[in-house]
């Protein structure tokens, strides 16, 4: 009897301990899920908490929540301008999502990748991922994992793509598709606010300000109450609209609000340089030249920092992508090795069976054939590896060259913008502040600074096109140094108007220079000067 009581007591204790452990584990999981939801919805600064969530779900081998945490880390790093870390997390998320073939998470992964490609102005790559988004969204909706709202989101991204491409007809086509689906799903007016905002922006870009402005102002009221992170974009759109209306104080007010929101909410940092530039433009129109000049310089500094960051991130992206491909390759090799080991074991068993029925000579012949095939496979694999390495190196060199060309073009365009603004400022100073010695001195200093900017342009151009000047000069020794400089701008495909602004000469002067260059290059009438210069 006593023994039975002891056994019963022990069993009761074990059951109690097991239940306590399960409850504690469920409480822990619930805690981290709640922490994830809190951080993802409210505070972009709490990136450490997101990392803790990822580490916890990794320890529990919960792939779904691991992917969600990685998506959160990618999104929050992108908001703060840490694009390299953002790419690292998103590639990990894609790897996991593809392993488990989870349609909903694959939809989210491709949405984040498309956003990051858009940040780097890689619109075609972004559009490719947006198309994959639509495929996975439809599959997830069919399985009941997502609602049809996901399909609206995909067509909304198509709208953004064609708006960026300035194909407003197609942009409105997909926006109308979004509205049609929204009506079918009984969307409220509040749920349509992002669609309305995009509609207002496209109308504004088309110059239909009177139609766009009421839509954007209504959207502003919504986001001020429910989503202050998106206010930066709304303020930017409104500032741009008031510029088109030439209402400079209103435009100034909204650009200042946009910049303040960037600093407070740590969101949409990639719009800061453009906001500073347009704010400087509005101040210049209001004859506040000193602050306009300062803001223009600040815009250039922010743009240089962001472009430099993007260039570095692009280089980092290639490494990350290569690492991702290498991981896939290693996994395939591991699977292949396992299959080879199984095949080898079967072959050995077969050989042991054959030993009883075949002669030694035939066995030796089989071994020789196997050895010969292995040698051929090894040689083939080595050759394919060398070809793959050469292809990767060529691709890497091509991407680096594109990055440098983009950097050079961006620098030259900034130089054109700065020259244009300086000319306006100088004209305004001569009219309104001709006796102000400090401003006159500042103008002279900026005139000297132009020479330094041209030297910087030459340095960057030679870095990208190392033998351009030498090759052109050796083939056409009659070209002057000024004409060589014009050839460099022609190689970068700048228009006559842009060249005139940059060189501080008239458009007729540019056309005259192009005519002299054509004559010295002995080109026929039907030959393109730009195509000929591109060969060098």
C-alpha cells in the first residue's frame, strides 16, 4: 500500500513538472512574439530587440518567425540607411523561405527585395521581383494564406514602377485595377488612402495641380493621425505641388516639415537630399540667398554621403549575393556527395555479388572504366569551375564599371545643378547686393572653386576611362584641350543644354564646338559623333 502511494506521488510530481515546463515555454514564446509585434509596429530604433527575437526563434528552430524577424531587421536597417545590413538579412530570409516553399513569406521577401532595388534605382530588377510577388500572392490567396489585399499591393507596386518610368498611362491603368479590386473588397475611404496618395502624386507630376492638391491635403490629415512615418513623403509631394503653383512660402513650410520628420522618425532618409535641394530652390525664389546657398551645399553633402553609401552597399550586395549562391552551391554539393556515397555503397554491394560470377579480368576492366570516368568528370568539373570563376570576375568588373560611371554622371549632374544655382545667385547678388563686399567676395571664391570642380571631374573621368584622352589625342592630334574636355562630356551623353550650363557658354557655342570636332575627326554627315567617341 505504501509503495503504491509513493509511485502515485512520483507520477503526480513528474506530470506537474512537465506541465510547468510547457507553460513556461509557451509564456516565453508568447513574450517574444509580443515583443516582435511591438517593435515592428512602433519603434524603428529598437533594432536590438528584433535581433533578440531572431536569436530566440533560431534557438527554437521556428523557421516562420525566423523569416519574419529577418524581414523586420531588413526593413528597419533600410529605414536608417544601413543598406548593407538590410541586404544581409533579406538574403537570409529568402534562403529560408525557399527551403520551406512558404508562399506568404516568399511574397514578403520579394516585396522587401524590390524595395531595396528601388532605393538603388535598379527599376528593372525591382520590377522582376514585383512580378514574382504577384505570382506568390496568387498562390497564397488560393491556399487561404493571404487575403486578396496582397494582390492589390502587387498592382500598387506596378503603379509605382510605371510612375517612376514616367509612363503615366500604364501607371493609371494599374491604379484603376487597384481601385476596382478595392471596391470588390468593400474598402473604406481610409483603406484607400495610399491609392489616393499615389493618384494625387501622379496628377501633380502631370501638372494637374488643382486636381492633385485636394487629394494630397486629405491624405495628409489621415497620416498625421494614423501613420506619421509616411508624412515625410506626403510633405515632399505637397512641397513639390506648391512649387508648381509658385507659392514659395507654402512650399518652404512643407519641405521644412519633411526634413523635421526625417530627423524625428528616422524614416525615408533617402529623400533628405532632394528635400534640402528643393527647400534651397524655394528660398532662392524668396531672395533668401545665404540660407539657400548653405542648404544647397548641405544637400550636396547628404547626396554624396548617400551615393557613397549606396556604392559601397552595391559592392557589398555583390558579395552577399555571391555568398548566398555559394551557400546554395555548398548545399547542392552536400546533397550530391550524399547521393554519391549511397551510389558508391550500392556499387560495392553489386561488385561483391558479381565477384561470384565474373572473372578477374572483367572486374579489372570495370575498375579501369570507373577510374577513367572519374578522371574525365574531375577534368570537366575543374574546367567548369574555371569558366564560372572567369564569368563571375567579368560580371564583377562590369558592375564596378557601371557603379563608377553612375558616380561620375551623378557628380557631373550635381555640378550642372550647382553651376545653374550659382549663376542665379550671382545674378541676384549683382542686382540686389552690389555693394555687399562679403557677398561679392563669396562670389569670387565660388568662381575659383569652379576650377577645382573641373579638376575633380577630370580626375574621376580618367579613373573610369583611363586611356580615353591618350587614345583620342593619338588618333586626332589636332584636337585642343578644350575640345578634349567637350569630347568627355559627349561620351557621357550630355545634351547641348547641359554642356552649355556646365561650360558656362551658349548652346550655339556648344554646337560650334561639336562642328569643329566633327571636322577634325573627318566624319561624314550620316556618322554619329557620339557613337564614334564611345569607341574610345
